[in-house]
C-alpha cells in the first residue's frame, strides 16, 4: 500500500469521509485543456480506494461467512440424514422377521429424517434471510453513497 499522502493524515475511517477524500483528490486534479479529463495521482487514488475497501461494513464479511456456514449446515444435515437412512435400512434388514419392530424402526427413522430435513430447511431459511437483510442494508448504504457521489459529480461540471 502506498504511503499516506501528506495532506490526508487525518485518520478518518468513516466510509463517507473516505469517499469525500477520494472525490476531493479527483476534483482537485489538474484538468486537461478542452476536455473533462484530468490527471490524478495514481497513488493517491489507489490509497483512497484501499481505505474505502478496508472501511466496508463488517456485514459484508459476515454475509459471506453466513452463506458458507449455511452450505456446511445443509451438507452436514444431508450426511446425517443419509447416515440415519443407512442405519435404519440395516436395522430393518436385521429385524425383518419381527414385523412390528421393523415398522417401529422405519417410523422412527422416517421421523428422524423428517426432523433433520426440517431443521436443515429452517436453518437455511433463517441464514438466507439474515444474509439477504444484511446485503439489502449494505445495498441501501451503497446506493445512498452513489447518489451523493453522482450529485457531487454533477455539481463539479
């Protein structure tokens, strides 16, 4: 990461302030004649982009973690369900002569599989909803920031 530019050593970590600093860097850049283009210091811009990336809300990282945990929970529940099914099939084969016990074992295995599937489904729905809500919050924040940047950009023209 490039050294912090001398004029920006304020230590502000708020993403809005960082976007303001990036905007300031671009708006203060030397303009090219007969054009809207300008020359910016690459290290300054890269510095502010890295600062913005570092200041992104923790919810973005948490949402990624939640999605991964969701995948692991679903995979674990499926493995557990398959294991329960295999166990019940083995028990059924051993007790084939005892009809009543065989039926009870199947009922218990089916109930366990249903409960495991229900639990996995509930966990998936809850984690998906949580991730959706976090991402929606982040999207709303980023949209507000983009609107501000676009408004400031228009004001600069």
